[in-house]
């Protein structure tokens, strides 16, 4: 394999049958055909009685599942990119390698049905790679369906230990139909009456390498060894760690932070310089440790967004719409628990935007818009929180219809609806069960389930807001904390009791001391106020609104 990689341009001409035969003799079952398989060949593989993998090493199965799920996520993204750039040879090669890996792993574990499906897709990809077939939407759709099918097979492996209940025959037939349709449509009248043309070799489709590339490919084994070292170093720089272990580590660090705080509080007023210095050093190290552990749990929001291009493609195709999805700030990081919590709400919002936000091509053209709608996802950090915006250039919300529906449902009186601002009227779609849709579809409904979206966002300490302009589009803004593991807070003290106010609840701190405090505080009808930038702000004393423990104990004693 090293030799083939070093001489990739001529690798197709190398005879590897000897090595294949040596490997195949160690398999307990019949060797897999090395020639391109037909649909009937694949059906034969699928018909093989399923083998259980319960006697296989559990770690091997677990690694196979993790790798396959990661590969399938990447395939979703790569197939959509390939549809937009059909001439991208690197993309096609990567997809082929991924499917080949899944097929090989399934074969090793005795998962005949999953192997058969992957084999069928691999054959189709091989013909695309060789130039025998041309990429078209039908082929991409069939391959995306195959990706979903592979996920189903992996789910059965995870839950039942085998793929006995997996039924990939329909998917295999879909792959075969896409292949046949493409072969017929791409053939000339003369070609249609003769045998299928011989596949073009990969080496014939690749550009001629530059002299320095040829020199590199033919370099001695020493250079290859250096490449191996580099690859090894890259592989050894990352490890997989169970999330439960990270959660446990975070809990321990949290306890350490609390102990650190107690020590720092104890040093207040001490004159022991050595002890105070040691406490400050402990404070610094603990803060750095806390930050490092936090980073191990952080994931880019792009991990959630990765599936949305596929969701938008499938949904827009189903609805007969043209939608382009754009993403900004995919590298914005959040805690893993937050990432998991916002998956479903974001998916619901994206589906809503495509289903009920963006109009059909005909309606958009009639309104003077481009046929293709745009859905923009944007994420960025601000004020210790993560801001997420979902914007579409669709029809926007009909606020008058929303007001009428609210009155009909008894949520508002006619007078209240008339006096309600447009911004407040738009927020009505977050009311439980509220919807202005003519009919509820199987896809989504703007308003149907929006109360659940709001509840789930608020459950993790976030907020959601909506702004819409009729005929121009809608923007939904979500603010969520970076993490739930740590909540930065302002500590205040009153009569010996200490209180923590979350920083996200603070708008501004104004410090008044000494004579300035006496001069700046004014009184209106006996109530203290402070003039800040021309605005009068009422002042409330903490001791007047909080019942202290000493007062509570005294009341109980009485």
C-alpha cells in the first residue's frame, strides 16, 4: 500500500492479486469479488445470512461505529459539495474512500447487508471516479439515501448486535436505477446499441504531475519513512476521551475552584506574606486549569450546522423550492452540553424558514425577488454569550393575520391587538399552539412547536427574539451561555451575607463613593434616584428588599 501511495499515478496498473489472495485465505467466508459487481451480485451478498458480532471484541465494534458515524457525517457534507462542484476529483476520491472503508469494516464484522449496500454505492462511485458516469442530481440523491441507509444499519448493529433487521434492497435498487438512468441518458444513439464503453482509467483523468511531483513520488524509502513519522505524529496528537470522564473532571475542578475561593477569602486581612503569595499562586494555577478543562468540552457550532445543508436540500426539493444556505461563524465554540441542547431547536427553526418562510420560485419572481431564496446562519461571541441568528429573505410574518388569530383564540382583546406594537405581535408565535398556517404540514408550521423551541432555549439560560418585515424576511436571534458548567457572577455583601448575581443579568455597574455619592443621589417625593446620562434611575437598597438570615431567625424565635 505504501508503494501504491508513493506512485499513485501508476497504481492502477499494479497487480495486487497476490496480496489480496493472501489476505482472503484468512477469512472464514467466501472471498468478495474483486471485479465490479452488478446489482444481482450485490443482492447475493445481501442475501447472505447475517452474522452476529456479539463474539467480536466490543472495542472493535465501538470503534467501527464511531468511525462510521463520523464518516457518514462527512459524506453528507462532501456529497452536497460535489453536487455544486462536479469536477472536484479530491471530493470524489474522498467519498469513494469513505464508502470503501465502511464496506470493509462491515465485511470484517460479518454484516452482509450493510456490506452489500456499501458495495453497491462503491461501484457507482467507482464509475463516477473513472469517468464512465456523469454526476447528476439523481445520483447524488441515491447516494444521500444510501448514507441514511447506512446509518439505519449501524443503528441496528448498535442496538441488536447485527444487521438482521436491515432491509437495504430498495436502496440498492435505487442506486442501480440512478446508474442505469445516467448511463442511458449520457450515451449517444450509436453508443446505446453497443456494449458499454470501457471505463477510463483513473490515471488518464488526472493532470500530468509537475517534475518536482514526479521526483517526490519516486524518492527513496527514506523520504517515505519521514512521511510516515509526520503522519504518525499527527495521529498521536489527538485521543478520544469519554464525555463522562470529562464531566467528572469538570466536577472536580469545580470543587477545586470553591476551595480556592475559601482560601482566598481566608487570606483577607492576613499579614503572612508567604501564605498570601502562595494563595495567589494557587489562584492563578486554578484559573488556568479551569480554563483548560473548559476548552476540552468546547465544540464549534459548525458540528451542529453540518447537517443543515442536507436538511435544506432535501426539504427544498420536497417542496419544489430553491434555497441556498450560507453560514458565518462556524468556528464559534460552545460547551458540548449546550451544543446538544440546541440541536433540535435550531433544526426546527431551519425547517420552518424553508417551509413557511421562503416562497416558491414563482411567488418570488412575482414579488421581484430572485428565484432562489437565501437562508443565513450566523454565530458570534458577545458579552460572554453566544449569539445565533437565523435569517431568511422570505415572505416575512403577516402581523395583521397574527393579531386576528390572537383575538380569535382569546389571547387578546380587539383593543389590545390594535394597540400592540409590531415587535410584540411577532412574539405571539411563541405562544403555545399558536399558528397562522392555513394547514399543518408534515414538515413544520411556523408557530407549531415554536413554544417548545422557546422553552428549550430558556431551559439552558438563553433567550430568543424575532424580527420580521412583511415581504422581506425574518430574523430569529438566540442568545445562549457559553457553558452551563460555570456561571460568572458578581458577589455583593450586605449585613454579613454574600449574594451572587449572574453577570449575564448585569447591564452596567456604576460606582459612587464618598462625597460624590452624597452629591449625585437626588430625591423625588422622598424616593432616592440617580441621574445617569440624563435619565433618572430609581435606587433600591438591597437591605430593604432581602430578608436576612438574622431577621428570619429572630422571626422564627418569636
